[in-house]
C-alpha cells in the first residue's frame, strides 16, 4: 500500500510555500510578525492548498 501523495510545484509556488513556512516558524519561535501575502502569492498557495485537500480526500473547500 502506497501512502504517499505527489504534488508538482512550479518555482513560484515552491518559493511561496518555503517563505510562508519560514515566516510561520519565525513567528512561532521569536514572535516576529507574519507578513501579508500579495494577491499572486495568496492565489498560488490557495490553489496548492485546494489540490492538497482534494488529494487527501477532501472537497477542496475550506469553510471557517
């Protein structure tokens, strides 16, 4: 049984993901503010999150 999920990322999305995770880690570790994302970064990471949710069996919709 294969328990892996493979996602391919374009360069911009990979950089956005790295930067967002780094900023979150710095916020947790040192209380540094998390910078606001620009529209393009938000769109790319939103699309990645939707795709990941679908691959995990979700609907791709996140409702608060």
